[in-house]
């Protein structure tokens, strides 16, 4: 599995758990995963949507569609897909969005972006959950990711995912001149390291533009 290092590392984690279980209960004498190292590789993670890709999705799915509401919730709250798919009507209060992040337990309290307000107003929400399947049921974790990916694919964006919209939101905040701490107040990140990467990349582009303008 060396050609797919992320999958290989996940497999190793599972095998380690299985073998520890087996050894602890006497089903196996030794753990063959002991000493096996994780594969090292460099990954940029999920693709961050570009502005052209965002415009393409918006052109395909106008305000009022369920796909657009899911898209706007992801982009204009900058939350993880797991938190967005579980959002309820009770989290939309007085022009704000309240989220207790599932991964970290961090409470995020952010104002609603005008585009999100328009998207929410255009949908008649008849369930506790803001986003539901065609059968009126909440999305499962895998189902939500697949639903967003299929909507993106129908917009001509097969490489775009729900996770990439969180990255796009952070990039937009950095491009607007937000500090790392300001971005963290929206995204709920616990560490400056990940957020500072967005601000550094934006600053680097700005410096490159200034440098080229000087010799133009």
C-alpha cells in the first residue's frame, strides 16, 4: 500500500488496535505491528475551493435550493462538515450562528453573513435539522460528504469537497486582512499554526505583487 500512504497508515492503526485486543485476551502471542513505522508523506489535504469554483457552484445551484443552503452554511460559517450537517434551527439565533464544535468542544458564536441570511430565508425549513435528505431525514456523516461532492460534480467540480469549503472560508478571511486570532474566532481552530499558514500565503502573494510592480 506504499502508493497510498494515507490509506496504509490508517490500515496500520486498525491492525494495531486489533492485535492489541488479540494479545490482551490471549488470542495471539505476539503483535506483528510492533516496530512497524508509519509511512512519511507530504500532503496538502483537501483542495481549497477557488473563487472561480465558488462562482461555478453558485451558478449551478441558485439560492433556494437545498444544495445552495448546504454550500452557504459551509462557506459562511467556516465550520467542519460534521458540525454543519448537524446544525439545527435552534443554532440560528438573532442573526448569529452558535456552534459547539464536535471535534474540540469549542463554542463558536459568529454573526450571519448576508449571503447566508438570504439562503436561510429562501428555504422553508420544516425540520429541526437545517439540512435533510430528500426523505426528510438528517444526513449521515458519509452521506453528507457524498451529497456535497455530487452537487459539486454536477457543477463541473469533481475535485471539490465539503472539507475544502472550510479552507476556502479561512483563505477569504485572510485575504480580507483578518489576523490569525480573528480567523480562529470564526473557524474555532485551537492552534495558531494551521491558521497562520493562510495568513502567510496571502501575505506572500501580496509581497510578490508589490515586488513585481516595483520592476514593472
